[in-house]
C-alpha cells in the first residue's frame, strides 16, 4: 500500500514475532443473537483450521448439494488461523450434510435452528487469542499496560493488511473496475472494489490521526502553521478532551451500533465521544451513502471517489475500543498470549500494530 499509516500512540516500537498460523492465531465469532431453537434454518457453530470462509462454504455446498449463495455466514475469516464461526443452511439439507461432510479441518461444535438465515454483518464482534513470540519481559509488561489503556482511550479502526491481498495492491485492480463503469460480476470483483473503498478510507483515517497528533503535540500557534488551519479553529480543536479531534460536519454513530447524525455542536459531541457513547465515522465511498458536511467534508473530499457507483457505499467507525484485554507471559519461552474482543469489521492485526508500531505484513 503506498501510504504510511499514522499511529495514534507515540511510544517507541516494541519487538515481538507475529505469525498468523493455526497454532498461534485464534478467533471466535460472537453472534448478534442466539438461535431460537426452532425454524427452517440449521445453525452450525463450526471450528475450522487452515481454511478460509470461502473454502468452507464451497465444502458445505459440495456436501449438501446447495448453491453457495444459499449458505449463510456473518463474516469472512482467514485461512491461516483456527476459527470458530456460525453458518446457516436450509434445515432440510441436514441429512446430506451428515452423510457427506468428511474433513478433519472442520469440526461442528453445536447445532441449532432458527427462523431466518444468517446474513453478512449478523455478529457483535470477535474474540481473539494470539500468541506472540520472542518478546522480552520489559516489552511484555509495556504491551499489557498499553493494551489495557487502549480499552479506555481507544484506537483508530484501520482496515488490516489482509484486506488488500497478498501483494497489498488489490485496490489498484478494484479502482480499474470501479472506473470501468460496468456492472460488477461475482464476489471477486465486489471484493476488489471494496478493497479500493477500504484503501481510500485508510488514507482518510491516517490523515485525521495525523491532524490529531499535530494538535496533541504542538502548541496552537505551531499546529496552526503546520496544518495551515486558522488559529481559532485549532484552539477549538485543542480544547476537545479526546485524542481524535472532531470537526463540524463529521458524521458520528451511536457506539457500538446505532443511529448516525451530523455534528453541529462540538462540545456536547466531544463529551459523548470521550464517554465511548458515540464514535466518528469515515466514508466508504459508493452509491447511496452519506457524506460529511462543512469542515469535515473538506477533509474527506480528497478520499471520495464519486466515480465509484457500482458498489453501495457506507460509513465505518473511525475509532473503536478493544474490550476484555488479558495477557499471559511465559518468561522461559518469551511468549506472550494476548486475548481481547473487537467489534465486527475490526482487525486484530490493526490492534497489534498500534501497540507494536510496525507492520505485521511479512
């Protein structure tokens, strides 16, 4: 990716070894609601290893005779991990599943029933457990302290490197497709265009974190000169109690999910932000999406591609708060196990990179 991510925290980089493997990276979906126990859809709680969600769906479709589009899932999970996720399929295909499913990469942990299928986004978030190697006791202690601080102060909600393909450049192909004017064909083209959306969003978020860092570290006169903002505006921004500075016209949403509104009063909104009741959002440009207004759109406009109309747009939380952070350090092996929860759509690698201050992409 040809932009440098701006980190919100300003400590020195830590040293640790991260690899996303089935032995070191564990993730479990937390469903939006429990199945009722009755209905025409079979809900499967599945543990899988070394298998992407796409591959899982292909395997289930082959075993049942279903079309892949008839198999429901809430979110995509990586291949190089041990993951637990929920899948739905029409209940009448359970016999075919029992008869034909045979792979040691899939374990069905629970079965239940519900009246409707699982759809994309039907989850609260994900619980992670990740083992980091080669970390010294001092860095392990600092990691724990910083990670728990982030539960209170939050982190920028960047898309992780996984979003952009093996070479980190899938967004370029997505841009070409988006500008071609043609209707998108299949899930692959949609994924490429969404990578382009995500790339623009990440650039916008990096720019906003940089603005916030500048205001947080410099006096108002120097910050005004550095940012080329009016001095009075910088003074107003500097009074906000939270790190990530809000602008008039920003679109915020109730956190962790809820209604959106456009900011007109910075004081009251900043206080709600500090209390983690709302969070600002960034633009995923596309058809039928809300744009920021006033000053906030001036900062958003550079990262808004209005030629991208083949995919629906959206807003994404710019700032999130990890929860349930726990760490366990083994001084003999120099391994740190870190467990935490993130809301849906957020990346564990983004959380680790904010603490480590380096890219985890090999």
